[in-house]
C-alpha cells in the first residue's frame, strides 16, 4: 500500500460520508434557518420550537433519501470487498 493509495482511499471514504449525510444535514439546516427567522420575527424563543421541526425534517429526509443512501453505501462496500486482493498485495 502506497501513501497515494491511502490518501485516495481516505478521500473516497470522506466523499461517501458527505454524500450519505448531506441530504439530512441540508434539510436540518434549511429548517433551522426558517425556524430561526420565525423566532426572530415573532420574538418567540421557545426551546422546543427549534428541536422538533429539525428532528422531523431529518426524519423526513431519511425516509426520502434512504434508498439512494443505501445504494451509495452498498456500491462503496461492494467496491471495497471486490478490491481486497489488490489491497493486500
């Protein structure tokens, strides 16, 4: 294993992680910004008002994007297992 291989493999791992986590983080970010603007405009600063919509948005994003996320993770895992003989040379 060369340092270039390890760096490339690490880059691919980080990329897959960002792809899988991205939709949920993006939904949470958008809902958090909307709730923050709503709180600033109405001056309602209820703590549960920030958490519950974000949790619901992340759950909805998980339900919507779960098949795609599983395909991304399965293809990465399949490539990883298929290339094991190349890794141990």
